[in-house]
C-alpha cells in the first residue's frame, strides 16, 4: 500500500511538471473593430516571439478579444 501511494505521488508530480510547461499564456484586448483587436493580439504575440489562437471575441459597443499565445 505504501508503494502505491509513493508511486501515485511521484506520477502526479511528474504530470504536473509536464503540463505546467505546456500552458499557453492568455491575453485580452479591446478595440473599436475586429481587425484592430486582432492587430493588437498579433503585435503582442510577435513581441513574445509566439503564435496566437483567438479563443473568444465579443462585439457589444467595443470589441473584446481573448487569445492564447503559444510557441
């Protein structure tokens, strides 16, 4: 039983370290147009040397856009 607990703790620790390195950074911007919001996200991605994937866009009075940056 003690061996199983030790192995479980070691497995959880190893998986948490692996997944920590693979998390993408989430960013949000606002603009008056969709093109303007995407341009802001593209500029931030370029600044960090990363690519981006838009995950959300909302167009009420202003455009609010969220994206994930990843390598």
